[in-house]
C-alpha cells in the first residue's frame, strides 16, 4: 500500500479542521443478510479514503496537529481462524503510517482523552446510526472530569463537507484506478454483447442472468472485488424500468438489451451503460432512437470541460433529445409547441426523466456538492412546470480538472396515446465516465464502442 497517499490526505484534513480540531470517523458497520450470514463487508468510503484500511470495526481519529490514531480489531488467534487475518493495533502504525493504534475495545476509554482540549469535534452527520450518541457519551465522560481540569469541545461540525470537497477532485492515483476500473467494465460489456448474439445464433435460450454472469466473470477475473452497484441487465421492455435489476427475463431476438453495470476496483467505481440489439442488428426504429441518444450524448460530452457548469451537459442533452422527439413524432408539435416550449414545460420528461450525470468516485453516486460553494448565497426560486412546486436553485458547480462524472442520456418509451407504435417499449441509455480536463474531458469507458455500426460489427463475431 502507498502510505504516502493516505498520509497526505490526513494532513490535508488536519489543515481543514484547524489546529485544535478533532475528526472521528468509523468504517461501515457489518450487515446481517439473514440468520448468521452477513452481506459481504464493504468499508466506508470516507474511512478508506483516509486510511486505505479495509477491515471492519475500525475507527480513525485525526487531530488538527496532523496526528492520526487508528482503532481496530485486536489480534485474536481463535477469531482469525474463523474470520481471517487481522492487522491488529501493534502492526497498524508500520502498516498504515498512523501515529498510534489501539484495540477497538479501548475506544470508550481513549476517546475522552483524545477529545480533551479540542475546540471542535468533527464527525459525519446523519450517516452512521448511533454515532451522535457515541460522541455524546464521550463528551459526557470528559465533562464529568472538568473539575480536574478537562476541557470539552464547544462545537460539533459535519465532517462530510470537508471530505466531500477533498474527494470531489481525483488525484492521479485515483484517476489511474478509475481508468483501470472502466477498462475492466468495458471488457465485460463487450463480452455480454458477444454472448447474446452468439447464443441467439446458436438457437439457444438467452436469459438476462446469462449476460449478468458474463459481467461478473469479467470483473472478477481482472481483480475487481465486486460490482460497484447492482447490475442492470434489462431485456426488451424491462429497459423502461429505470432501476430494473438483472433477473431472469428472456432476451428475445429482435429486441434491445440495456446493460448498466460497472465494477469496483480497489475502492473505486465505474458506471457504464450500453444498449445493443440482442441479435447484433438494430431495427430501423431502434436505430433511429439509438442515434438520437448518441447525438445527445455527443452534445453533452462537448459541453463537459473545466469552467463549464455541472448542468451544462444536461442542458445540451435535453436540447438534442427534445428536438429529436419532435422530429421523430414522439412528441406532437401541435400539442406541445416549439422546441423552446418542450424544454420550458419539460414535455421531454415523458421519455427522459433522469439527469444526465452524477459525480463518480469511491461511491457510484459519489459525494461532492452540486452547487458552486462560492455562490451558495445566490438563490433563485422558480415554479416547476410539471409539478407546480416551488423549487430553490443555486448556481451549479463549476467543473474543474480532475472531477469525474458520468454522461448518461437515455430515452424510455412506454406506450401512450399518440406515441408511434414502432417505438413502444424501447428503452435506451448510453453512459460513459468522464474525467474533466482543461480543454474538455477524457472518456475513460470507451473501450466498449457506442457507435451503432461499431456495436453491430463487434457482435458479428
Ligand atoms: N448505475 C447507476 C447510475 O447509472 O446512476
Ligand atoms: Mn450513472
Ligand atoms: Mn449506470
């Protein structure tokens, strides 16, 4: 492990919490699945970002003087026979570069001492159940010793804000890991596309789980620990269910398949969607909608660069999609009016009801404010054209080099009056992962093609 990366992050955090501050951060809890089977443990992203330590039941404390203390499972020969290796507090300083380490069983004994004399205590608000009362308990214990000279912090601060800002811009190490994660995921998409066409050519029954198995196989064989989120493998009309999960639906010759899947590699997510013809050949109506989504994605990509706003790619997408909906007759000009009306009244929402992207990083929907911190006072109110709700908005985040986001327009056509039948039940999304650069963006997920001809070519075998 590269200790220096984590040490530099802890030093930066210490700077942000001030010389008398203290930051307290637990990793994620272990989660029971059923009876005595647990879900696979996944560390807390903030915790891992600062420690690189993936064991459960661990805590990290960083003080404003730059010192860090780890609490972790103690060595225990019997438990290690059952559950596996534990680094243990004796080895942790050399392993992780922390200044001190204790058994997690000593947390209640040590925390009041660590809190003594600090002016502000920082911990993540509203993310770890019961954390506030743990901190309260330590503060109460410290206060009971004020007559002996103890000093309690006067302020509690949300640690998420400080860490979100740090995590939003990815360093070169993070970018390299994310490139690799995206490459693995791209290979998995290619594999699933090829298998679909091949099985149909051989006259076999294809189910969504066959394609899901290809994804998993490719993720794991390249060292990915797990999928970054539940893979969506949606055949035919299932693609119009936005949060559909890979199930047992039949993959039919002549229909499209939408796969939204990405692996997690060493703590970093990738998030790719491709939509392809199950048999390797787009029909006319499928191709018309596909090319429209692709054109809208190209417009979003062109709008993604340092200095642009986070909302610029979405607005570029909406413009292209809305014009296409009018041109293809999904929307009737006589009913919805001009392009400006479609956008203003959000008529496109019938077929495009999600945003065009999100931050990507350790979490698939990564942390980071979507509003520009220097402009949060600049509020505007507007009435939503569809719901009539009054919404408050603030200027969107200005993109900077090293921010990573997805670009993922789509079209989802459910049957409705006036909607041409040839488009019914077609759901399409194209999603790529982009690192913002000074002059534009680097698409790190393009090892799997998006162009319709290129997809057909690769599915020919
Ligand atoms: N796979 C989750 C998303 O695309 O946002
Ligand atoms: Mn996404
Ligand atoms: Mn996705």
